[in-house]
C-alpha cells in the first residue's frame, strides 16, 4: 500500500519532468504526452524486460498510463505556472528517482533476483526514464553530466538491499531509502556538489 | 496469408525509409543497409521483447532480413530516382506504420496479451522502427514532432482491439485498421494537420 | 576457460573505449564510470534480453561490473597517457568487437538458438555496446559510419556458425574467429578501407 502510493507519486513526478522538457523543446500536445509517458514508464518497462516480466506491468494496468497522460496534459495546459515552480519540479524529479530506484529494487527482490542483481536493476529503473527523455530530445543524459545522480540512485538501492539482508520489513525500508536518495539529490542541487572532472590532456606546447 | 503479405509490404516500406534517410546522411553502403535493417526490424524486435518471444521472430527467419537488405541495396543503387518519388516513400512509410501497428496488435493478441496490452504493444511496434532510425541519425523522432503520428498508430491498434472484442475475423479487421491508419497519416500530410503547440511561457518583462 | 579470458579482455577493451570517450566529452568521474560500464556491458545485456536470459549474466556476477569500473577509473586517473596510446586503444576496441561478436554467437548457440539466429545475435552483441556509447554522447554510431565495422563482426559470427555446423570444438573456433575480426578491423583502419558512398542526388541545375 505504502509502495503503491509512492510509486504513483514517482510516476506523476517523472511524467511532469518529461512533459515540461517537451514543452521547452516546443513539441505539440501529442509530443508532450508521448514524452511524459516515455519518461514515466521507461524505467519500469526496462526493469520488467531485465527481470523477464512479460508484458511489462505498466502495459497491463491502465491506471499507470492514465495517471501519466493526465499529468502531461495538466503540464501542457498550465505550463507557465509549472515553469515558475521549477524548484518544485526538481524536488519531484528527485522524488521520482528515489522512489523508482528503491521500489524497483524491492520489486526485483520479490521477483526472485539476488540482492546484487536487484540493486543494479533498481538503479537502472530509476535512471532509465530520464535517460530516455534526454536521448529523445538529443541531450546528453543527466546521469552522465555534472550532478550526483547515479550515485544517489545506487545508494538508495543498496539501502534496500541491506534492509533485505537484515530481514527488515520492505515497506518502511523503501520509504527510508527513497528519502535518502531525495536528500542526496536535493543537497547536491542546493550546494552545487559536483564530482571531479578529468584534467585536460596535454595536447600541445602551450 | 493476408497478414504475411501486408507484413512484408511494411518491411519493404520501413527499410526504404531507413535506407533513404541514411543516403541523405551520406552514410556508406553498409550504413545504408544497417539503418534500413534497423528501421524495418526494430519495431518487431521491440514487440517480441515486450511479449517475451525469444529470440525475436525476425532473427529466426531469414526472409525478413533478406527482404530488408535487398530493399536497402536497391535504394542505395537507385536513390536519385527514389528521391524524386518522395511522395511514394511517404505513402509507403504510412503503410508501414499502419501495417506494423495493426499486425503487431493482432500478434500480441495471438500471444495471449490482453486487449489493453496488445493495443499498446502494437502501437509501440509501429512507432519503434522510425524512432530508432531518427535516434541513430541524431534527429528528434518524428513521433515527438509536428505531425499526427502516434495518434494514427493508436487508432489502428484500437480498431483491431475492438474487432477482437466483437469476435470479428482477424485478417480483414487488420486490413481495414491498417487502411484507417494510412488514411489518417496521408490526410495529415496532405492537409498539414498539426496538433496545438504550447504557447510560450512568460519568461521576461517583454 | 579460454572463452572466459577472452571475454574479460573484451570487457576491459570496451570499458576503456567508453571511459576515454567520456573523458573527451569532459564528463565527470561518475559519467566516465557510467559510460565505461554502459559500453562494456551494453552488448551483453542486449544479447541476454534477445535470448530471454533473465536477469542478464553481467547483472548477476559481480566480477563483470568490478572489472569494468576498475578499468574506467584507471582510464580516468591516467588518461593523458592512455590518450597517447590511441593506437593501442583502437587495437583493444577491435579486440572487444571480435571477442563479443564471436563469444556472443557461441553463447547463443549454447542457449539453444539456431545457427542463423545465433550469428545475428552475436553480431548485435559485438556492435551494441559501441552504439549505445555513441548514442549517449550524441554521435552517429561508428557502425553507421565510414569504416568496415558491421561486416567484420558478421564475418566473425559466421565463422563461429560454420565451425558449429562442422562440429569443430567451440573454444578454438571462437579464438580463430575473433582473430579474423580483429585482423579485418585493423587492416581497415590501417589501409583506410571504406565502403562506397552513394553519389549525390541531382538536386539542381548546377
């Protein structure tokens, strides 16, 4: 129950981030809906393909699609207001990442994956949707760029894996792990934490 | 039988569109063949992965590959003539979209998917090849851009789903549904139908 | 045993090529690791998804990830030296392509695929990682560009398939086939072999 509420919060968050990116790229209303759906459902479909769940959960249950399409439409209709809420959107995106990475790990454990595989598949599930969004808009995915993104998702997955190994109850562990991911992402955005970049290679006599 | 003929028409159409796009991007003959194959086979492979059909049908039966490679080679050899037939290519591309979206839905129903999942997987199958083509050439996929594309595919999928629910014979229903998709696409190209674009956000004192 | 040694050589080679490409694109240390992992593991994950192996082998066995991450970190730390070794990197990339295309074919045969499907899946496995790397960095994939790439991979796959049909032992056949791929790639780089490009279409009175 707790997991379901969190999962739909994550869907709404990712759908909003995809739809906003589509509005900024001046796509039409169908493009906004398609990108909202792809961003929100992409990570979960990837997770189900890696786990061998056929067809993917989100293609078998209509509320997934309905919630994402409604979110994208609301963003399309009211985007100037939403754009001013850029901070809220970043919070929502962080929430989506946290929920998907941790709930994906729990789902993979329930599907019989080992703790190691479950952590990797959960992290992939959290990262996947945003990567597809950026690829479709021809941007280098956020996960490859400056901010701490993959590390935050992996931390959440590992928290769930540790909780599973200690036989703690899955629901509360997932909530706490998602909160950890959101906190790392927000701190990284707020403090402009970045990882080191390789120093330029010596390529001339300069 | 009707389905097989339609499916190979769709393969030829998508292979031609991928090969032409590759010629325009000045790729060599192998690039033209690879992009023709990817465009024509991509949607069906995605469909089979989502349905859990391993290995995908088109990687088990050589006529799929042979027809697509031959089409790409013919396009490479005779492309100036084909380029003048731009209108014919757009018709063929619309035919490919229609056939793949509707035949994909029928295939998914035959594989045991629910009507809801089958419509989504069929639509994905129709859209997938062209999206891969555009991604590989670093273009924003057609499905996200101005023309009515995903809606046409979805309409065809839903026609097949309704026919299935009414227990109509699958072959004729697929032909009619494919014709509906092609008609929508051609009308949208001919009349320059476009969906509304979000109005620009107020971002300054202008 | 021979296969395992070759496979890890291939992982190191592809991880290095992805990490170097990430350093060139000025990604941070996490981006370098993520791109190294994606390049090295992408082809194998694609192969396992097409074969229906869930979860993919590389997500179940930690040495895969550890070797790739260590390679990427070493590239990040010592990249100026590595950049000067551009020739060595191209050799390694060719080795990776050869090993993955041929070992992927052998793996697919062992998983019960027909010779035809195994050759295609093996070739895809060899090409896949580099294609994902180029897509994430917004470059047109190498496999679509000037050099003989897909043909080299396919030649190696077909060698393995012929060896399987003649009931030759899989280990030595894979080594020989991988050597064939590497030789073709190195000759093509050394002699600047390229495939013909389509002549420009007549588009004006010039």
